[in-house]
């Protein structure tokens, strides 16, 4: 892992923890709200990195192998963090975009999340090789895994 990427992940985790900790210290946030804040924070950082990947994969931005690989690596490090944010305590989080059906279809949801994690890891591995066509294809595979879950379990 590149040092900059590791530092970015560590800083992100520290920021999320600090924000959650501050809310708890002030007594303004329930455990349910903490899970949702954590989940949204992780998704925000994933989205920050997926945006440029998507732009390069769709040829809306010039392909830069180093940037693509770095952002793909970040996504692969972040996606496994999502699983813990879907704890049962987060079920009734106000402001969540999660459809209630997820809770009655938890095994399917978990499988979709595992698929996204696996595809994000494959994306990072492929992108590290620098092949533009293969990297773009791996990105679209990962994006399809994201879409499959969003289509079924995310309310817009």
C-alpha cells in the first residue's frame, strides 16, 4: 500500500471516529445515529474516489494509470468497512436511505456487499497493473455490484 493512501485511510477513520466521539460526548447522538453517520462518512469517501474513476472509465477525463490505481486501492480499503455500519442497531436510523426490505433480506444484502468488496479488491489489483482497458472493465464490474445493491435496497 502506498504511504499516501494509508495516511488518507487513517485520517478518514480518525475523522469519522472523532465526529462520532464528539457527538457521544455531547450526548447528542444515539448509537443508531452513530452507525448512520459512520456509514455516510465511509460512503462519502468512497464516492470521492469513485467519481474520478468513473470519469476516466467513461473517457470523460483522460486516463491516468497512477491516479486510477491509487483511487481504486482506496476504494478497496474502504468497502470492507461498510459491513460494520449495517448493525441491527442502525435499523431505524432517521435519515437513512436504506429500504426496510434489507432487514428481511439480510442474507441477500450481505452477499451483495461481499460481492462489492470482492470486486473492489479485483479492481485495485487490476488497476495496479496499469492496463487501461482492463482497469476500466474492472471498474464497471465493481460499479455493477454497487448498482445491484442500490437498485434493490437503496431508497432515493
